[in-house]
C-alpha cells in the first residue's frame, strides 16, 4: 500500500498535478474497486475449496472470478460514461 501511494504521489509531483476533492474521491474509489475484486476472487476460491468440485481448483476459480471482476469493471465504466453524458447534456 505504501508503494501505491509513493507511486501515485510521485507521478503527480513529476507532472505538476494538484490534488482536488474529485481526485481524492477517484483514488478512494480505485482502491475500493481493487479490494472488492480481491474479495470476490478469494470468496470464490473458498467456496470451491469447501465443495471440492474441481480438481484444478485454482485455475477454475481464478478464471470465473476474473470474469466476474471484469464484468463489474465494465459496468462501472458504463455508469461513468452515462453520468458524463448526462452532465454534458444538462450543463450546457
């Protein structure tokens, strides 16, 4: 986690960027999405370990969890685009 903040703030300093409230919200949202993806993956692995359905359990779980995480990120991207379009439409 320390490396993430060092990389983030170091790159901001290199480009001369400033920290704003929307920027802070974006950082928190990004961290939350990463944590959520990890929770989905580990919960799926735990379910499969309890059921012992598949022999190659790590590959199967990772693929299914990765698919769910990818769907979640696509959904978040669509929501962001919709909000941006609505903002542009009503703020002119």
